[in-house]
């Protein structure tokens, strides 16, 4: 794909070098030190207003460079490149002449600095030994300065411990096999990462093809390289970075790629990060929260939406959504951590046609039939060939049928408009809110509306589905009592 991913500038940054994470690979399955309050930089709002920034900011020097970034994703991409580039004690500055209007907006700067403060809580160095401060001249903010306060890894020589005879640094602890392992047969380690990037992409595509497409987990994924509304190409890219700062930098580059590319040429991006937090789903989830948090405040919600996948992912409301099993978790469990960058325009069009609740219900039923144990075996062996025998008929499932109809036809302007968006109402409806109502009347009203040739919006469809489930459940209970 020929899309340019980094902003063009009349200078070159110092070349970043990969650094080891602040925790060893052996210890990566244990909780990571996420909050490091020992630093005076950490957990404080950078600035409360533009006046504070101008007062505190550094001044332009002869070494100040210039970047042509003109959008928020381009700006953030450069800022994280700056964080990576400054490896030794010192500082350098970058001016953003095309962003000065935003940089001098009280609201925007408050939101941007709040986002950067949030990122500190999961970073290895940013907020501990590195700090980002705006600089100004003539009472106006021109750009940012990155400062590194120490040399080397901040965690490398911080603690010294006496010898502990109970701590073995040389031999791995071998745990007895799980009693369920016999059911899996010979399998590789659950989170083993291949050396070849090509193999990682191949396995990722196989997972998308079998789980997302064949099983209909994502109704708008037709095959591993085609998805979205309208249908466009799926872009796969791999980054073996291990630190949060490196993944931030790569993520924003991929957002710039989506921002610049045509939606037919690039419908959605799967950023595969096989060596980042693969043994620590909590860190990955916290990291993901720092990416979703700025979408609305920084005005990016109209550009992109995010979905995260991880080998150990579990829905927060899993007990309520999945009934007796955890099979539905596998709708978001992937061979390795992934960030799915989606276009908001396509997500809105898709969700207006198919309420989120309908997709969840369908996935719960489909994955529940396969079973948690079988799904776990497929994930651990990274072999989903058995799914081929379970391929769903896309015309038999309501959500997939609607998706196919939308992909085959034309999208009305109202389907992609956010002005009359019914998604918030659909997503807020809960089953408990329908159980005290007249469920039969709800279904009757929905049928009458359809017979008049009218369509149900997302909220009405969700309520109707819940009412139907409730009535069917009551009929089953009455039959059991007779």
C-alpha cells in the first residue's frame, strides 16, 4: 500500500532505538508497575489554561525544528516520535506552524495535555524521566519541547537486592500439566510468538477468515482481506515493539494512514503487536483505554473507532452476557494482541442497520454451540480448520443477512449521518428495563409497524429482540410446569 504514514518535515529526527521493557519477559505475566508516583511529573495535570502554558513554556532556540503536521493524528504521531527520539539527557523542540490555532485554544490544549497525562500512567519512561512541555514566543504557543532528565533505562539500576536463595534466576518453574491439557493434545505454548512477521500475518488472516468471516462474528467481514461498508481492503501490519511509547508512536502513524487513504483502498486496519503485553491483558486493556479516551475530546470520534483483541480478553459484563459459559469471550480473543482501527462513518452505517445487541446475541449463540473448550483449543494451536465444518449460512442469521444486504446495495445518506443517530438509545437499553413491561404488546407494535412498511430503528429492534426472548423463555417455563 502506497499511503504515506509519517508527516513530511525538512529535517530528520534522531533515529529511535528499541529499548527493553522495564519488566523482564519472564516476569511479564505478573502485574506490571503501572503507577510510579515517585516522580513529581506523574499524575498531575500539565497545565490548566493557555496562560499557564505560556508562563511555563520554554522559548524558541536555534535548534528548534519545524514540522508540517496539520491534523491532530499527525501532531500526536510527531509528539510520540519525539518521545522515542530523545534517548539521552537533553532536549529538543519542534514547531508546528500549521497547528498554532489549535495549540492556542484553551479547550484543545487542556484536552491534549490531559490525554498526555493519562498516557503517563502506563508508560515506561514518559512521565518518569521524560517530559513534554509546550513552548511559546510573543505570547503564543508554537510547539513542544521534549526533555529527557536522565541517561539510559530509568528502571535498570534503581533497586539492588541482597541474594535471595528462594529466587531462582536461571531455571524456569515447570508447572504440572492442567487436567484439561489432555483434551488439547500436543499444542504449542499459548502465547508463543513466531520469529517471522509473515507467519504472524498469515495466522492473523486465517483467524479473521475463520472466526470473523466464516462464523459471522463480524457481520461486515466477508473474507480476510475484504470488510466494511462499502467493502474495502483490510490492511495488516505488524510491530514487535515491547514498550508502550513505541506502540503509541506506531498506532498514531497507522491512524494517519487511515486518515489519508481512500476508504475503498483501506477500509480497516489491523495493527498486530505480538510482543506487546501478550502476557498481561490488564496492561493491554489500560493501554487501550488511553486510546479510546481522547477520541471525543480531541475531535477524532468522527474519524475512527477502535476495537481491541487479545488472547486473554474477557468482557467486563461477561457473566451477564454469556450465561453459563465463556465462549462469547472468543469474539475478542485473537492469537496475539491487535488494535483494529475502524472508520467511524462505516461503523455508524453498520450499527444503524444492525444494533450492537443483536450482534452480541448472535455471537453468543454461534460460539456457544462450538463450546469454550473447542475454541480454546483452536486458539492455542492457532488452527481453525474445524470452523470450516461450522461455517454459517449468511442468509440464516438476521444480523449477517442485514449486513450482506447493506453491502450489496447502496447506503442512504441518512444511514451514515450522525444527526439522527439512534445508537446511544439502542446501547442503553437493558434487559431489566423490558421485563416489567407488556412484552406481547411490544412485539405486536413492532409487527404492526413492519406491516405498514415502516422500518424499526436500532432502539426498537433491540427492545423487540429482548421482548421476544422474554416471551419465549416464559413459554418454555410454562411448558416445563405442565
